[in-house]
């Protein structure tokens, strides 16, 4: 099929960007969004134009490096799939596709479709980076940032809640766990917007992480403020709600 692709071009974070139309682009239904971008770049190069910049890595939904917004949806129209694992099944010959960067204050554009994900790395570092990575890997989070881009508030609560939920069994002492959790909460407050429980994050998360992970942030905040009444979560299987955890 032949598609018309409107792709975002922006030389750097400071310069205003805009859509460039590339047409026709030869595509097949089984192609991923990244493969469509490869086809866009082949078309541009044939025309003597600069290729579009975008991030990729494994192209198997594992590394979290990819991620663009396709027709307004972070990662693309297939629910809970990274951009590299999306198909073009939703498109037919002659269709138009709009591809732009993930949109969030915490994900500034580096160039074209590539965004800077240092906000996620900073929050992870507050938990001690290898520990955070182990916690996130255990849960299946690939640190792609789509939950933040999907949220109208730019909240990272699904990412942060998932990390916090899996921190407890990895710390050496309760004090160390509490200190890490507090630093994560402070960094997340600075980097991301507030959560309004809209649930858009779980619609796009490639790991299919559940809304319940959002409550880990609330539990952690209650424990931080009222440690006697709200004991620290005991691990990912400690699903006792924050109200239920209260000690009279
Ligand atoms: S919680 Fe899901 S959407 Fe958010 S960074 Fe992790 S894998 Fe990506
Ligand atoms: S390129 Fe690694 S998750 Fe998409």
C-alpha cells in the first residue's frame, strides 16, 4: 500500500518544529512503525533530503528506547505495544499517518522524533540506578516514557508506582528502603505532573502494567508522613490497600 506520512521535523529543543509530508511511502501491513520510518527515510534519501531522527534499539519491545506518537497515541494505535512492535494493520492504501515525538514536558525533543528521557533516569538514580533497574525489570517496565506522554498531566505515576512497588525486597535495611523511596518521591514530584487517576497510562504501557501500581505512590507517601500508622509496603505481593494498612 501507499501511505502519506506527515512526520515531525525539529532540529533541536529550542527551535519550533512542524510536520513535513512525505508521499508516497511504500508500506506493508506487517511493517512496524519503526520500519515505516525506515521507509520514510529511504524516500527522503532518494529525494536528497535529510533522514528523520528517531530512537531505536532492540526492535523487539525490550529496551524501551523507541517511542513516537502515531495519530495522537503514544507508541501507536495497537494497545500496549511499543512502537517497534506496532503493526500497520489499521491503515489502508491511500491513508494518511501523522507521526510526532512523545509529548510531555518531561520528555523534551532532542531532534525530530527523538526525545530526551533523562527525567526517567534521574528518578531511577534516586533509587540507586541498578536497584531501580532490577525493580523495573522485574515488573516488566521498559522505561519507555509512554505513560507520561499519555497522561494529560504528564504524570509518571505508573512508572514511579511500579518502581516503588518492587523496591522493598531489594533493600538491605528498612531505613535504606525508606530513604530510597523518599528520594524517588521527591524527584518524581520535580520531574512529573500530578496523577488524576485518568488511567490513560495503562492504555499505552507496553508492559500492560495495572492501574493498581498507582497506589504504591499513595502508600509510600502515607508511610513517609505517618510511619507509625502506615507500615512500609513489604514487597510486590503486599497488596494490602493503604487504608487497610492503617494501624490504630
Ligand atoms: S510504566 Fe509502562 S509506559 Fe511507563 S515507562 Fe514503564 S513500560 Fe513504559
Ligand atoms: S526498540 Fe527496543 S523497545 Fe522498541
